[in-house]
C-alpha cells in the first residue's frame, strides 16, 4: 500500500541517505499516486519504474509519460 511504501522509505532513509528511487511493481498497483507522495515528502528523484516482471519492464522514469498514464488510468 501507499502507507507501507512511505514507512519503508522512512526506515531506509534513517539507515542510509537515499539519493533517489527505483519503483517496481507498478503494474500490480491500482494507482501510482504513492510516487507523488514520496517525491513530495522526501524530494527524491525517480530514476526508473518497473511495469512488469520481465527485465525489459524496468524503464527510465519519464515524468510526462507517467502523469499521462496515471491520469488515463484514473479516469
């Protein structure tokens, strides 16, 4: 869930100063809104997102493409 992701970021960041994110399993998530919450709260860039289980499903993060897909999915 989104809250679980926020808690994990908080705990990891206590141990090791995070420099950015690679988010996986977005194909199984109803909404990718957790990315917006994480980047707003922690000011971390998103380097890549995983949209499936195959190696090729890990894609560089392109904000414009993500926002378009996010809005299309939630309409």
